[in-house]
């Protein structure tokens, strides 16, 4: 007696669905591990259960690095006829998205009471968080420096404008004073009639 053919549709029974998910997830992780060992491939798997619990596997040091490599590959392979502005925005914000996802992943793992993560997992998560934090600080510093540079340029322009206005003001004041002063060298006319 062989196995019956399973129809590909959602399993309605909740407990049967959970058992199937658990078995298939384990099988998927096993196949990924075998693929990475046999073929020296860099494999990363991210699975979310219907309850939102995260399951992940990475053959390398960091799943974030594997996802980053994937994003860069997809970005480089995307068609050139797309809007270049949108593509630039994607690459500009992609590091923030991965950092946010990384923080969500850590939050989910810490929230799980039955998480039996080893010390190695914790060290890997710590390294990933430090890397993400460095990326965020670098981007923040870059933005602040650009803002400061822009403000300094604006200050320089306003100072030059102020100097021009002061010169115009002094010039007009001098013209007004010249028009109002009397030439003291000219003798007044004789009032006695001489």
C-alpha cells in the first residue's frame, strides 16, 4: 500500500495543517542543509508560519548577507527600461528595509518563549545588529553632513546678499548727504546792496 496522492489545496483541519507544516518545514531545512554541504552553495531560507512565527536557515554566516546578495543581484538584473529614479530610491532605501526586517526577526525570536537559541545564534544576531547599526549611523552621518554643507552654502549666500544691501544703503545715504550739503566755498550774496 503506497501513499495516497495529496491534492494541493489548503488543509482545513488545523491540527493536520500544523503537523504537515512542521514535517514539510523540517524536510525543507534538511534539503537546504544537504544542498549547501554537497554543492558548496550559499543557501538561505525564510519561512513564516500562519501564526507569524519565523523559521530560518542559512548555510553562511549571516542570513542578512545572503538576502543582501540576493537584493543586489535582482537590482543588477532588473530591466534597464525601468524608471531610474525608482531604481535609485530602491537601492538607497534597501539597507534600511533589511535593517528593519532584521530588527523584526530578532524581536520575534526574543518574543518566543520556546526559543532554545544557542549561544552561537545569539552571537550571530548580535553581529548582525551591530552591522545594521553601523549602516544606519553611517547613513545618518552622511545626511547630517550634507545638511550642514547645504546650510553653510545658504549662510554664505545670505551673507553676500546682506553685504550688497549694506553697500547699496551706504551709497544711497552718501548721495542723499551730497544733495543736502551746501558748498561752503561759495560766498553768500551781499544783503546790503553794495
